[in-house]
C-alpha cells in the first residue's frame, strides 16, 4: 500500500491529525482508482488488506460484504456504504483479536468454537473442523500448524461467522416450534442452500 493509500489511522510523519471521517474519505478517494466516487468489488478487495499476512480479502468475502452493504443495489459501494462497511470490519477485527488468544494472527478450531459459543452458536467440534477445512481448501487462507489442525485468517473468520449467522436465521425461519428440528423436502433444502451461497 503506497503513502497515498494509507488505511485510516495510519498518519505519515509530520502531518496534522485528521478526523477519522476525513481519513476514511481520503482512503476511499485513494482506492477509487477510476474516480467514480464508488468502489467496484475489485477496488474494495484492494482496500481490504487486513489479514495478518498482508493478503487481501478473498473474493467470496468481498461478495458477502458487497451484498450486505450495497444498500441501493447499484453494484458499487459509495462512501456512506463504505463508511458503514469499514466500521463493521473494525468491529470484527476487535472480535478476532479477542479470540486469537495465542496472538498468531489466525483463529484455530478451539478459538473458533469459543467465538461461536460467545455468539450463541453451539456448533460441534466435527462441524467446526468441516468449516475450517472448507475455507482452507476453498481460499487457501489457512496456515497448517500441525497435521489435520488448521487455522483461518481474518477474512475467512468473518465469512464463517456471518455465514453461520445467516444459515441459523434461515433455519430458525422454518423451525416452527423452535426445537432445533425442521421438516423440509428436497426442493426446499436446495432453495435454502442457494439462498445462502
């Protein structure tokens, strides 16, 4: 990231401090390379270099965030949407740091289980391993620490948590008596999966 593209909160030496909003606007302007006052998914991806290894967010996470914050459904993110998205990401960073107990910059399965429990999701160890392996295989954003033990980076952590929340909300909508069971047919199951892809 060049000096002109310093993320908010990173001041060049000798400059007067700006308000957080002004810093964010300056950063937005620097990453808006086509000068449309809106960010495309590719520009947003370049902006979100927030993984501890310096990698950008994977494109699936970018699409997830785009779907959440493109409130006018324009296919781009304007500054107000970006400002909301940035605050959302900053909140997730605080959560990530709180659960990254070994300060590795990655969340291992035990740390992920603790985070999900804190969010009210009681997910089995087996299912947590499946989530971690899925994101390792799909995105390559996972570091191998020991045989069959993997960890996820920041953007995959956000994607896992948001995906579980979305799937849980979808399930609760069809769990009519809130007992943790729902009876659905094959076509309904496919529709649920498609809505959550």
